[in-house]
C-alpha cells in the first residue's frame, strides 16, 4: 500500500448549489473510515464511488450530511478564563488557539 505523509494527505470537496450530491476525494484515513461507515449504514446518503491506493477514495455524499463550521478566534480574556477554569478543575489540557 502506498503511504503518504501527513503533509501529503489532502481532502477535496466539490460543491455546487444544485441538488447534486457533494463529491469528496480524500487521502485522510480517519475521514475515509468515517465516510465508509456512513456509506454502509446509510447507502442512500453516502456512496463510495472509487478507491485508489495513490489518489485516495472518492465519495458522493448528500449535501445535508456535511457541515462546515467557521469560528472566530477566542479573545485573550476568554482564553484566560478557560485556563483558570481548567486549573480549578485540575484539567491539564491546553485550550486550542
């Protein structure tokens, strides 16, 4: 099997505003597993179209199943408050920036 570095693993999403399904091509093993699971459980919503060791996997996915979440960066005040709360609770994780 062809092994890509993390830098070389990419995902392409082809979207238009018609009723056609969204096309996804990915080399990301986690995303491939998730989409294969979705296609087995809900074949009417997600379909594995093609699988290629070098180019990745191609899926047709119902547009209602995909969401892109865009967030604003946290303010320094919010990061400070989260840090204080985590320290009070004894959590060691670092909040993402």
